[in-house]
C-alpha cells in the first residue's frame, strides 16, 4: 500500500490554513492509501521570548494566509495575552505523547493545539497549556505529563524529523507520496483539494501501469 506522508508542525500557520483541504483530501483517499503524519519540527525548545520583529513577521504571515486561504481565522489577541516563544517542539512532543496513549488521540491533539493557538489565544509552547489540552481531549493527564518531555518522546520526535528530512520534507505543509522507497511531492493546493486528489490518482495510475508492464516482461 502506498503511503502519503504529511509533513507538518502543529504550530505551523500555513498548516492551519491547509487544515480544511487536508481534511477533504483525507476523506476522499479511500482504502488504497494511508495518510501518515510526520512532524517536521519548526522551532526548537527555548525559554527566550520571541523578538518583536519576528512577532510582527508571523502576524503578517497570518494576514497573508487569511487573504490567500479565505475562511481561515486567527485570533490576534494571542500577541497581547501571551508571551510568545519561538518554540514548537513542546507542541510536537504533545502530539507524540498523545499518540503513545493511543493513535486515535493523535489527530484530536493536533486539532486541540491548533484551536488553542490560533482561535483561543492560548500559549501552546507552555507545558501548562498542553496538559490542559490533554485533559480536554480525555487523555490520562498524569501519564501525558510524565511523557511530554521524556527522553523517549524527544527521541521519537528526533526520529520523525530526521526521516522527514531524509525523504525531502523540508517545508511545511508538505505531502509526499511514498512507494517502494521513492517519494513524489504532491503540489499543495490550499483552496482546491480536488487538484491534489487528481494528482495522487494520476501518479498511482502510472505506478499500476508500470507494475503491469513489468509483470508481463520476460524474467
């Protein structure tokens, strides 16, 4: 079975803008494809406050996304209510800690982080916020708290980042269609998910034709 790798970060603004298109794409993949999330790791751990220039730059990104992806919402109160840090690794580990309890919690945690950050103006770089989200989606909070910053979870994150880079995932969001060790980058379309689905189906059709041709050859 071919796999579509989704390279992302739960605190990547463009990934938030891509969310509706991804949901539509995933709902129409069928049983012949598996969507697998891969964390790209946007920004490492830090306790340093985000410089003013970077804060303004990210806010400009938000405005650009709202223009290019109509319907995308951001709560700009975040920049007044919170003390932003350029640190997304805690949120990345939170998705892995949720997945350690059950893979069914992976998607709800990603969505909870996105809603908290972009809509509720909560600081998802903070451990306290992430533990609150774990409670809200029904995780074992004590276990989540112990695994959030554990060496095991950090090792899992490092492994995903390395693999994502190895297969060409050096930007977010990114879709890579993997088959037998080769990877095809699917052109991201924020507003027309049917274009991505058509590209995927065409690529798979070519693979099937290639397989059929090789099976009828001499050997």
